[in-house]
């Protein structure tokens, strides 16, 4: 291989070295390369080795960098990964790892950073979360751990035990410095734990946890003490002003008595059952007997089975025990006493008490559905039979088998025997029974005599709306009901309900006119005529006679012939009036009563006669009458507003939708705003021509 010489301007990469240094020009292997010097391009005279990728130096590979003097440096611009130890062999020349700018120096995650010279010094350096071990305790002369604030704090994160050969001295320089214990501070061995403060510096004990001492026997001048959860007080008795009793011993089972700030005393135990009685505000209470004034008896013994009697505020008095069955009787102003009367010890349900002897009550045996009666010896009992001697108001009580109940007392005054169908009736003195009649017979009064059954019979049933008639001698039957009919009889006289009246029926012996029968005469309000000719006019041709006046040619009028003379048709009638028409004269024109019309949404109305009142659409305050429908040539129309508050404006040549427009005088609209404003129009076959208008108001 030819030996290659690189110039100053060339850069040798690892890949190139791997290729070239397999064997060099002299046939040497890569590990025979004893020295590689690469001159910096800056020309400053220093030599640098630039490793472009991370290098790993294992135990069998050694990278030796020779620094000629202290002015030489090794700059690492990437990562230097050490799998073994980094050792300096330059004597007194120090190895300085300087991470300048924003670079950092990362030491190995495991292993040892060491030098050959032994102990090392880290001066003015900050170590985050260090683990310091090894060496002797007294070699560490001081350790200051700075917090993020201005003070120095020593934080012991776990329980720390200091034995006889271990001492922790913490100096608190001033009042602004605090010593905080977040765990347990435990003293062990024969040495004491001393907490010293100066001036106004306080020692703050933990708010939780345990402060433990093994041999503290006195705590002098404690001002306040918080809650003590457990422990035994073994000092002098706590006096009353400090919440104690002031006494070191108390009588067993005695009641404690206060004495102001003096020590508490105790009463004797007293005897069983005794109450503690107050002696007032000036003396101690004591055991005794409770008087009646305070709810007691004032006695220490009471007679068995006796009743206690009150005596005001004095002791109660026991009443002598009564004998069996006695009752306690009150006495006004005196003590009650036992009665002479006795009552039974027990009584059954529903039983009554009675005096079975002098001053002795006994029970009457209960009985169902009974009344209280007495025997011949006056002994009461419950029985279902009333003695026959019993009366009501001194009057006899009627009973079965006894005297018949007279009519005056609501009875029959007779001993009757019932019979099926028999009818009771009253005789002069008693009630009697009429024997049963035959089926269908009716009960008939006999006046002052006994009633009897009729010979006449009626049907057992009858239908709704049916009527009865004698279908035979003394036999009633039903006439079948029929809708919208009348009662008629047949030729044989049998009645029935029918819708056809027999023709033989008259009214007041007079013929009844009917369809198809005799024509109704003029005298009966008819015409006496059975037929008419189309167009004939019915008229009287004589007294009581009507006839038809035959129709004639179109255009003729019926003219009177005078009194008593038949009228006749005429093509040239003569009128006797001052009003002239094209065909004659009329005496007076009377138009039909006005009817109201309401304009539609288009402002139009439809006329049906000569005279109309007009209203606005929707009862508006004003509306325009544009056109009128329903007119024919020659029709005369008179209109006026229906309401003075609904103004109607008749429009000249209005906007017609379906009707005929109005041609008004002078081509001017006519406003009708009063009830006495009128407009008269004439239809010429095309439009409505104004004849006249009037405003008959101020």
C-alpha cells in the first residue's frame, strides 16, 4: 500500500481512517498507530483531536491524549462515553473539565470519578441531591445546605438516631432563622438532648407526630399546654382554680362537694336507697328522708297494702288495710274510709251488678238477646220472656195467644185464619176476610155492606198504549195500539185504532170534506170547483159562486167593471190619475220597504229591489261604491247610507269588477255621510244614470 500524506486543509473522518488504517504503508496494523496529531485550522499552534461521532473506549482500547503542558486543552464538542476509567498521568498538571457557554458536563450514571491523588475538594460547588458516604464522621467539619431562600436549612427526611458517639449541633444564628422538624427527633443512650435558644428565638415543635424522651422528670414554668392525648399525671394534686380537685384521696362512693377554690370534699356513702337532701346555700347536702314538701313521703316505713293519705307538707299517713271487697269512700274535709259495701273480686263480660244481700254486690249472669226482669221474689235476671203481669202505662201488653188486638189499638179484633187470595175488610167491629175471587175479577164496593167480586173480568196483562174494550159480555180485552191513528168502529161495532176515518162519519151531521170527495162549497170556504184552466183568475160570478176568468193576450190589464159588475181584461184601459205613464196613469207609486246591502271587497253591491240602504265593507268608517250589479234597463234605484258613521262615496265611472258603473251628474262623486243623503239612479241598459241627489241636512 502506498503511504498517503494529508495536507493541512484536509479532514480525516472515521470512515476514512477505518479504510486506510487497516494496514498502513509500512504494513502496520491499526493498533500500531502510536500517535495521531491533527493541527487546528486556526493556525494558533494548538493541536486538537476531532472525533466526529460518539466514541466508546472499552477495557482493551485506550485513548491516550498527551498534553505537553498546562496551556494545552482538550475540547469535546460531542459526547464522550466512558466504559471504563478516565485516568490522568500528567503529574501535577490538573485535568480540568470545563463546560463553557451553554454546554454541560455529564458524568457517568454509574462507576467512580476518581483521581490518583486521593481526597478531592469541591469548592463553592452546588451538588443536587448528593449521596455522601465513606470516610470518618469528624472529617466533615461543616455542611451548609442552602435553600432557595436567604436562610440555611437542614432537612432530615427520615428518622435520625444519634448515639453516644454521634453529635448533631445546629446553630441558629438569629431570630429570623427557623429549625423545623418534620419527623421524629429521638434521643437514645445516656446522653441528653439539649435544645438551646438565645434572645427571642423560638423552638417550634411538630404539630403532629411524637416528642419522645426517656428520662425527663421536670418541665418548669410551662405557660400553656395543648391537648395531651395519653399519659399518667404523677405530680401534686391539681388545684380547683386549674381544673383539678385539690384532693389526693376521696371517700369511696361519696358525692363530691365544691368549696369555691378550696379542695373538693366528699360526703359519706350513705345507706342504700337514701336520697341526697339539700341543706340550702350555706351548708353541705347530706343523706336523709325526703319530705312530702319535695315529693317524698316523710316516712322510712309504710304498712304493707295500705293506702297513703296526704297531710299537707307533713308526712303521709297510711290508711288501715281494708278487708276483701271493700271500696274506698271519700269524705269532704276528712280522710277517706273503707265502705261497708263489698263487691265481687271478678265479674264476667256483659254481667250486671245487683245487691244479692245487704251491702253485698253480686253479678247477674249475662244472656244473649234478653231483657232485665225480676222474679216473684224481686230477684233480677236476664231473660227472653217478659212476665205476663208486666204492663205498659198500666195497659195490657198484647201477645201471641192472648187477647185479640182491638181495632182501637191497630188490631183486627178477630182471630182470623189466612186464606190464599182472601181480601181483609172491616166490618162494624172487626176485620173480616173476603174469599178469593176468580181470575180477572175486580173488587167492587158494596157501599155500607161487605165488598164483592165483579162478574166482569179484565186481562192479566195489557201492552203499552193499548185500550180496553168489552170483547164479550163481562169480558174486557185490549185494542191493539197503532201509530198516528184514531179510534174507529167497524160495521159490526168492534172498536180499533186506524188511520182512516169511515166515510159515514160526519161532524155535527155535516159532511166531512176529503181528497177525492165532494168539492168544498163556497159557503164552507172552498171554491166549489174541482178543476182550473192555466192562467184563469178566480172571481165571483154571483152571490156564493166562484168561476175562472179566462186568460187573454199578453199586455192587457184587468179593469174593474164597477160595483156588482164582473171585471174584464182590456188592452186600452182608462186611468183616472195625475201621474202619466207610457201606457196610462197610476194614482200612487209605493216602493217596497228598504233592505240593507253591504259592499264587498271590490266596492260593489247587488240590488234586488228599488229601495236599499248601503253599508261599508267590514263596517269601515268610509268606503267607495264602485259599481252595482242586478240592474236591468228601466230599473229605478234609490240608495242611502245605513249609518252616518259609515260614509258611502258613490264613485263616478268607478272601477267595476262585475257590476255596472255609475254616471253621475257633472262627473263628480257623491259623498253620503248622513242618513238623509239620497241618490236616485236609472239603469239605461248599460250604466246607472243619476236622476237626482239630495243632502237633506245642515
